[in-house]
């Protein structure tokens, strides 16, 4: 799981950076405090009685630190110009300055300190080491109201208890005695001041050499108190700063909204005294039929002209009167253009204000999450102060959980929908969040992606033409019937997954779903959708070229027959392995996620781990083909000419271990991993719902797999008339598993199917509602096709898919899983459905000006892209020329054979 500090850095607004919680600073203080506590525990283990006594003494406010002679001398030297009386007073102040905080903190009763915390979030109850800044300032009052108990009352039974009591009490008694004498005396000599300083220094030296263990324990306790006070001071200051910035910004946005409403109301022809009565409902009623900004501008102009005519002519015109013609009147035409510009200006202002409101909502969420997480770390690191800041980091104490700014954004949506979208709030939300500045704008790298996609398209058409034309014209076999086709099917499945992943990242970024935050990705190495597409298109070029060469080699269309056809699937396999391993910076986190999935019972799964588990359940056919590829390459079968080997006649392919052990196991394992994750979530949370019911879904799917793998003959009534019961059971399990999975997708994973929301859900993030219904319908159909993929191939099952449909079913299932991911991430963004986060809110995905991995790379300039286009064009020309020559030689050879 990525550290929250990286999430905070990635999502913070650069212009507001100084107003965020000092998360890293608080972490450093906690780390020092934790190290100090560890040192104290080590010292306490040497003499527990002494440690406990000193700790009690600290809590009572009677523990005094050692004051060095050098520090006192330096303090006095800085006051050479002062009177001797003042120097004596300063000497006493230097002695008590370090522990003035401690002497006041622990005298206040625990109940009073707790009451202060609950009364105000900026005041927190004191723990075993610290106190608030207000308590420090009230030192004298506290000393008078509740004096500290005398030091003689604390007897510490140690090996030198008598000496220790004398040493620990005498310095403070002497210092207080000297202080009182200096206060009572109006004049004192320089000699008495020096005597006072030397006495204090001597007492410190005596304590230094009397009991070193006592000194170390005392220093450790006092250092812990300083860290506790520093942590409290920084956190409370940050809470005050965050709240002040949030509410100031909120007030600024409210003022701007009122100004916009007044501007729009004036354009609608309302009188000055009516501006205060203008409401969102009035404007919505007036413009509920408007469909576009242009129509709003026209209405803006028309009503303004009417208002002007009412004022000057005195006509009583209603809204339903005929529109006054403006043609031929230059002044009115000019006024019309001016009003149109004003309407467009209002639209831009609303868009800008909405974006700022969403950023402010992100600001509130991130800071609340930061405070909650740092307090959690504090409670874990300092068990003695657990619960100290529980009340201070409640949601209503920090930006009020962003509720006010969320209401403000809702009002903006309603206004924009009424004025520009005909009341459609989904469309309004889509228009209010434009993508300018969010790393989705056009540049030269997209031009590079475009021409490479064109190359892929040409190669794809070439492959299809050769395959199908060979069957039609010559009756030769297609590539799907060639020996090594499962190798291309396996690599093609991984390539399809890469394309779908890039599509998912683009859709999530386009509609502000913060997948980086939800998946706990390290934002420094996250690739942009454009980069993912560029990598996918490069891999596609290699894949299609290799497939074309393999097909040409198999039908002897390549010049010379010295290169075996199996070299091309071997090359593709090696290339795929390299792509899965490099670059290590991004591949290592991917393989770590796979490792966590495989070892699920040993790790508590995160949201991303569950997502990877669901992806694996859709890759059953890919895993089966990968296993076939591994055996094909390792056995050396790729070196044997295909003319001497028929497909499916390999010994290892027909072996019991491969056919009846490995393949069924690869079918079951993804379901088992996901099933184990659900059980582990139940063990971690103790919630039967939804985890046990989710586990039941995967258990049903495993039942279908087991019957398809080990009881295939029960499905064929022509061979076993007595298998009616088994067939009925399998059919019921098949249908029940499909419907159960479909219902879970819609209601639980997507948060849809709510009747009060037209069987969708609240606060949809995608603008087109029709897309939701289309995905639901496709999921119902493809769920049945997915269950069919769970039946292992070549088992004799009646409903097993034929080989020529395996590749199609693979692509359809990966596409279904991609659409499932669109809505699954949307639901997780809107609501913390599975309880993976302590704070249910998720900030929207914005580009905030921070450096991601893809922004650190040098952008493709026009010159470099044009050079690349030129080189590839020349390469294509050369390859085409060679292909033409090869085709001519093949034709001549065929003619010679006929002759």
C-alpha cells in the first residue's frame, strides 16, 4: 500500500500547498517520539522501580532537568547591561524555563483537560507527556490554584535511595529558596548572583555523577514530553490553519455565486429591488426549456431588450409575447452581441467556480484523511496517549467534512443545468468539468499514436486477408488451424488486456474517477493513458508482424525455407516475457500485486488486490493458453517443421497431468484466490455481509468448473441415459451461478438497481444514463458466456466451446470485465462499499501540477516525430518492395512447376 504522503502530494493544489496538513513533519515528530519511547523502555528494563517512580514524579510536575553551567553563563552574559537584581531573576528563569511546560501540564486534573478538548477542537487533553499551549501560558494561575505536591513525598526505592532523594530534592529547594530571596530583596550584589549560578551548576554536576541511570531516564522522559508537546502544537496549528483557509475560501465562492446570480437576473430583465428575491427555482422555471448556451444567450438578449422597452415605452409585455424583431437596428444588434458575450462569460465563470469548488472539496477530504491517519499512527506509536486526539479529528471539527462546499457545488450544478442543459444535471456535471490542463490535451505524441494505429490497421487487414483468402481461393488452412496458434492466442490475450487497461485509465481520468487514489498507486510511476496506448500499439505492431510472418512461412510464401516457422512464435514468446519484466520500476509493483493474490490467506487484501483477483477470473482461457505455450517452448516442439507434426498430437498435450490436472487447476485457481480473499476479509472485519455472500458467488462458479472438468459425460444423454439428475443439477448450477453473479454485479459492485433512481444509482459520474442500461444488458448476456469459459477444453463436455470460438470468447470476457471496472471504480469512488478506507470520501481526479512519471519524460517534439514517420515510411516502402519481388519469384516458381 502506497504511503498517504504520496497521495497527498499528488492530489494537493499547488497554489494552496502551504495550507495543507504538515503530514510529513508530524510523521517525523512521531518517529522521534517513538525512538525515544523505545530508549526509555530499554532504560526502564534495567531498573523498573526507578523508572516508574520517575514517571510518577513527572506526572506530578516535580521532575526537574539538569541545567548546565555553560547555558546559565551564556544566558547571563547576554544580560551584562542589566542590573544585578534582574540578572538574578534571569538565572532563576533559565533554571525553570525548560520544565515550565511540564510543571503546568500535569497539575491540571484529567477530567478538566478532557473537558477542554471536547469544548474546542483546538484544545486537546493532556496525556502522560504533554499539555496545550494555553495551559503553558497559565502557569502562575495553576501554581496558585493547585500547588504541586512536595518532592519529599516521592520516595524512590533504589540502591542509593537516600542519596538519590537528597540529590533530586535539594536542587529545586535551593533554587526556589534563592529565587524567593532575590524576589524579596530589592537590591542584590553581583557576588550573590554568581553564587546563585555556581550553586545551580554544582547541583547539576552532583546529580550528573551521582546516578547516571537516573539522569538518563529523566532525560528520556523529558524529551518525550517535548515531542508530545511539539506534536500537539503542530497538529492543532494545522487544524486551525486548514479550517480558516477552507471557510475563507467558501465565503469567497458564496460571494461570487451571488454576484453571478445577480448578473444573470439583470440579464433576465428583473428590477433592482427584485434581485434579492431571485432564487434558483425562479431562474430554473424561466429557462427549463433551454438546451444550449446559444439559446441561453438568445433568451438573455430577448428578455433584456424587453426590459429596456418596458422601462422606456411603458409596455406591459409577458414572457409569451412575440419576439421583437431586431434586424436592421444597429444599436440593438450591438446590444445583442454584447448580451451574448455576457452569457458566455457567465457560463465560463460557472465552470471556473465549479472546478474551484471541487478542488476545495478535495482539499477538505485530503486534510481530514491526513489528520485521521496521523492520529492513527500516533495511537499506534504511543500507546500511552491512545485516544488523546480522538475528539479533535472528528469530521465535524475539520472543514465539517466538506459538507458546505458540497452543497455549494450542488447548487452550481442545478443552476448550470437550468440555464444551459435544459435541467439535465448529469450533462451539466460533464460540462462543468472540462479536461483542459488534465494531461488529456492534444500534442505530438497523440499524432505519433495515430499514425502507428494506422499501421496496425493495415497489418491487421493484411493478416485477415491472407488467412481468409487462402481458405476461399486455395482451400488452405487458416492460421487458427496452425500448430502454434495457441501461442498467438495467449500473447494476444495479454495484449488485449493491455489495450483494455489503457481504455479504463482513459475513461476514469476523463470522468474524474481517482483510480490512482483508490488503487493506492504510487503517483510517481503511474503511466498516463496516452503512454499505455503507445506501448500497446508498439506491442501490437510486433504481434501482427510476427503472426503475418508465421503464416507466410507456413504456406511457403517467404523466400527460402531454411527458417522454421516455429521461430516466429518463439520470438513472440521471448518478446512478451521481456515486456512483462521491463521496465522494472513499473513491473515490480505489478508482480507484487500478483504475489499478494497468490498468497491471499497470508495478507489482508486491499481494494486493488480484489480488483486483480476479479481480472484473473476473466483470464482463465489466457492462463490455459499460457500453460500450453510454456510446454510448447520448453519441449522444443517449435523447432520441428510443421509439415511433420499435426496439431494436437503432442505427447505432453495428451498426458494425464496436463489434460486432467494442470488445465482444470488453472481453471479453478483464479476462483479459489478470489474466494480466499472474501474469507480473509470476513476474518479481518467480522462482517458476514457482504463478504460471505460474495464468497458464495465464487463457490458456485467453482462447482460449475468441477462438473465441467470431471463429469463431462453426464452432459451427453446419448451416452448415459441415467445422467438426468446430474444434467439437471449442472444446468441449475450453471443458470444460478450466472444470475447470482449478474445480480451481484449490478446491485453490490456497481451500486445500481435502485428503483427510486430509475433502477440506477445516486450521484452518477458518467453523463449518459443509456450507457448504464447498455452495460447492464451486456453483462447479463456475457455472464453466461463467461461461465462457459470455466469448462476446461477437450474434456468432452457437451457445452464446451469449440476451439475457433475460444479467442472470441476470450476477447468478449475481457471486454465485459473492462466495462465492469468502469462502474466498479465509479461506485467505490462514490461510496466506501467494502470498507477499505477509514475515510469514505475520495478526492476527484485533477491534474494539480505535480510531477508524475509521465510528465518527467521529455515530450515528443514535432521534429522528432516527423523523423520517426519518415524512417518508418521508408522502411514500409523497402519491405513492400521486397514483398513484391518475393511474390514475383513465387509466381515464377509456381509456373515452372506447372510446366
